[in-house]
């Protein structure tokens, strides 16, 4: 059974900084044409941001340990964002696609390959498109 009184050591502000750091990593990897690594790192931007939103929603300085998951849909649900994210055309669909990539553990072990440029460019769009990017929507 999960102990609901346990907390991670990561603070809300740390998750916010982590999201900013992973964004910089994503950008740097794309500039260096490290397409495979950028696809792997991109979803962590969303994960960190959603974990900060859960802390905010629950008014906790640190994340309750029960929320140690990498499932972005679950995190969005616990952050209280599902109704509004589903009401925004394209954003929920992009979150679902990003989540599929994030849950695919094979990206951890993929050898760098130029063919992943397409996935990397799509990931940028899913994350940062001006109207339906997940991070664009989350940062409003």
C-alpha cells in the first residue's frame, strides 16, 4: 500500500526550474542535430511542469510521493487540468501523443539516428505550437 504521507524531496520551484532546464536541453539538442535525444528529453518538460502544478493545486511545497509517475495524462488529471485541456482543440491530442512517446521506454536506448529529425520537429510542434502546443497552453 502507498503511504500517502510521504513526500518526494523535489520542491515545486525545483520542478519549475527542471521544466525550464529541460526546455534548454531540448533546444540545445535540436541545434546540435541530436534528434533522438531531443525526442527523449522533450516530454520531461511537460512532466516537470505538471508536477509543479500538482504541488500548486494541493498547496504543498514538495510533491507527494504518490504522484511519482511518468504518465502525463494521469499527471494532468491530478493537476486538475483535464476538463480545460480537453476543451482546447489540439492540446489534449498533442498531450496524448507526447505521452505515447514518453511511455515508450525504447527511446532511452535508441541509437542516434538522422531519421528521428521528423519526430524531433513534431515534438517541438506538439510542445510549443502557438495555438495547440502543450507547453504553450500550460504556461498561460
